[in-house]
């Protein structure tokens, strides 16, 4: 009997020892995985047919449409939803609370459509906003004497809270006028009522600043409106051809096409910066609060390349940038046409002819000083091939670490040679003479 109890005790002790050993092995391998797994930089959501035309300032929503089919709405939690299949609406902008500005076939504004075989009444394609599961009409120019095919309006900007909408109304003489809708009323903002008129294409988060174009001589020229007052976007006093497509939520930056070149306009500095040019044209299409610009350049018929630009790093192909930022599969994807970006720049939406609608979800940006809390030092160029320069009055020393946290070099020279390092992402820790430490992400091409 005593022998049996001893055997039972030995069995329990062995079982406990084996369980502890298994637990230890599990914890050990978990530690190894945590130590050596590379943190993901984000992901690309491929949504299928259609195009994403906008991203809400807070990055929670993206919207767009399929030509002739209807609008689509995307959230990370709910995925893709077709909000009015087969109705042919077009979602142009979206607010932080999911209100969509665009246009739809408005049965409250029918007109007589005549063709050789049939005359019938059909709805007008007109401006509206989508809220609480349905489209709401914004109406047409009240001075329009008769509703006909080209009597419509269009909503192309919306405030962050969805209460203010910007766009245009078509006029009797085939022109357009810039309009703001709020509280059920519309206001025509300043423009010269000649030529083709003027059009609002984007609106700041608070609804006070808009961008677009004016065409008094039937040539489109870039403009902004500040509290209803129109201002020309000029370079050295010259008002040249171009269109402003999008304004950052904070109203600071404007993404635009300027003389067939992609450009960004700084409202505060009254300055145009050319981002890139191409033989077949280029355009900046969206910009964030911190000056992250996305757009495309064309290199052939129906052939486009998406880019991303910041003042600190310059211009890069979007796919290459995303691969460096930790989304390796993006390096081989043909994004082609970015159309929307969140206020922090971490959500980008657009479309490609081959990959369809897409939304990029980034965890953080690289080579952009705006995202560093410590402004004592500036590092440029970034990304870099051979040398990086540390700019700061009290620089003392710096150390560079790879993605595994291993030290790769130390220096007391603000001119750092990184030519011998493999391409990748590094962390540069900079120490000042006062003992303050700044950390910057550095990209080696």
C-alpha cells in the first residue's frame, strides 16, 4: 500500500515537472518570437472593383463608387458596403461621422428626356449628401428656369462634422458657381460670373476654407476661398493654369495640378512647391495636416504611378515607400491613383486599373520629422543613400540601431556616412550637450 502511494506521488511530481518544462519551453519560444519578429508597418486592403475617392479626416471611413453601379463605403470594422447598389450615385467626400457628400439620381428633380424612340421622365443627377441610410437632395440653382439634363449640382467637400458641404451649381449659361450648403440653405461664395465660372472641390474640417478653380476665360486657374472670399493661387504674382483638388483638414495645404505638374500650395506662406512633373502630366490629389502629399504622374496612355511626398524626404513611389515602411508586399503593387488621405496621413485611399479600390493602413510614417516629439534636431535627407546630416545647435553624439535593436555605429560627427549599411529602417538616437535625447527613424535606400 505504501509502495503504491509512493508511485502515485512520483507520478504527480513527474507530471508537474513535465508541465513546468513545457511551460518554460513555450515561454522561451514566445520570447524568441517577440524578440526577432519584425513589427508590421501596416497593411493594404484590396477592396475589388471600383475606386476610393476619399478618406475621412479621422481615418475611420473611406468612400467611393463604381461607375454606373453606385457608391461604396468602407470601414476596417465593417469592411466594404454598397450603400445604393445599381443606383449610380458617386461619393466624393466623407466626414468623420460617415456623412457622404456627392451626387445621385434625384427623383425630386425629374426632367423630360427625349430620344428618337421614347420620351420619358428621368431623375436629374444632382448634388446631395448620404446620411441615415438615404440620399438627401441639395437642389439646383433656384435661378434655373427649367430643369434639363445639365441643370444639376455637385457636392465635393464636407466639414469634419458633416454640417457644411461645399460644391457647385450649374447655371443656365453652362457655367458653374461655387456654393456652400449649411442648415438647409445655400450661399454662393465670391467668384467672377463670366466664362465657365468657378467650382469648389475641397473643404477644410471647419468649413471655413475651400479650394477649387475659377475659369473666367474658360481656362481653369487654381483658387482658394477663405470665409467666402476668393483668392488666386499664384507663383511670383502670375496666375497660371491649374486646378486645386483637395485641401488639408486644417486648411493649411492644398494639393493641386499646376501647369500639368503635381504641386502643393502652403496657404500660410502663400507658396507653391512643385512635387514632380511628367511628360504625360502629374497631379497632387490629397494632402494631410502635416504636409504629406499623395498623387500620381503619368508615363503613357492610361499608365500612372502613385507617389508620396513630404518636404523632408522629397518624392518617392508610393509602393517603394510602403515597402520601406514595413509593408513589403506593397513594393510590387500598382496603386496608380491615390485620391484621399486622413489628417494624420496614416490612411490613404485610391484605385488602380488592375488592383481596383484600395485603402492603405499605416502604423507610422518614416523619414517625416513631423511625427517626432523632439524638435531639437533635424535629420536630412531621409530616406538617404550615402550620408545623413544631423542639424541642431547643441549636437553632441549619435548612435544608430537596426530593427533588432543592435548598435551599428556611433559618431560624434553630425555628418554620418551610412553607405556601407544594407537598405532598411534604422533608429537614430541623438544626444544633445544638455543630455537630451531625440529618436528619429532613418531609411537607408
